[in-house]
């Protein structure tokens, strides 16, 4: 075969290879595009599901059925007032006075659940207490002028909170709505002259007693349950 013929054969072979390359389908490219589309559709579908099927909100304690105790007191110029009289369990949706210096936090409606279980809502249910920016009315007393209270020194109102019986220094709030009730805490409405500090309310004793009684009852229940289980496991069935 002469050189011209060889060159023609080579050109024909090269032309055939180019034609085959052009006819080949770029599988990898189209696979990538398909994967991207699938991911996009999945994300859009999930987002739509999240919008149409929102997750249920978690309940915030206290809920209806919760039974908490909070020690409470009214500190007027360093002297605590007598305990509030007992009020109805339905007062303020279940925020009511026990008559022993304790606030019962036992919601019977949504008005006393979650963040609604606060000092402001409790005080609203106690008609004998009225607190304004200029005066304070307490049970058995007329309106006390804050400018002339505490021996003429004047007084301000704050809300002192001890989160537990073990805490010795209170957290001070200046709005009753910010005092969210927690179990076994102590709360004082502190009507004090500048520089005065509020001590824990005397109802701390009642709270200690209530806590001890609850703990003893729980332990007794557990002990009875354990004894019953032991007795049952130790008994034999006659053959």
C-alpha cells in the first residue's frame, strides 16, 4: 500500500472515532443533574411539610394538675405582716392562699399555667392588696403612702425571690409579672426604705414542714410498694 492510501485509511479511521465520541451520551453529567433535581425536590417537599404540619408546642410547667407550694410574705419596713387569709382554690385560676403563709400553685385553668403562674396574677386575685407607684394597701391597713412610709424615710416596692430553701441571698425584681412561680421557692413583697434588705418570710417554716411532709409521704409510699413487691415475690402458690 502506497503512502497516499495509508493516509486516506488513517483519516477515515480518525473520522470514525470522532463520530463515535460525538454520539456517546455523557452519562455522568446527566446523572449529576438528576441528583441535584431530586435533592431540590426533597428539600422543597420537606419544607412544605414543616409548614403544614407544625410540631406541637411543649407544655411549660406548671400545668393543670400541678401542685406546688411557695412561701409568701408582705414585708412592710422590715416587719412582716400577718399571713393572708385562705382563699378559694379557684382564685386566679388556681393561684391561691392557703392561710398558712403559703401560696398554692395548683392550676385549674389556663389562666394559671405556664408563664401565667406568676406573682402579678396571684396579687390580682387578692382584693385586699393593691400596689401602685405611690401607695400600697395591705390587708387590715389603709393605703400606705410610699413617700412617708418607714418612719418618714420613704419606701420603694420590690419583689424578692429565694429560688429554694437553701438560697440565702434573694434575686430582686421590680415587676411582679417577672416573678414566675417555682416549687418550694420563697417570695416577699418588700416595701422597704432605701438601704433596707428583706429577710426570708416567716412562712419559710410552713414551707419546710410542707416539704418534709411531702418527702415523708413519698418515701412511705415507696416503702409500702417495695414491701408489697417483696411479699408477693416471697409467697408461694400451693400445688
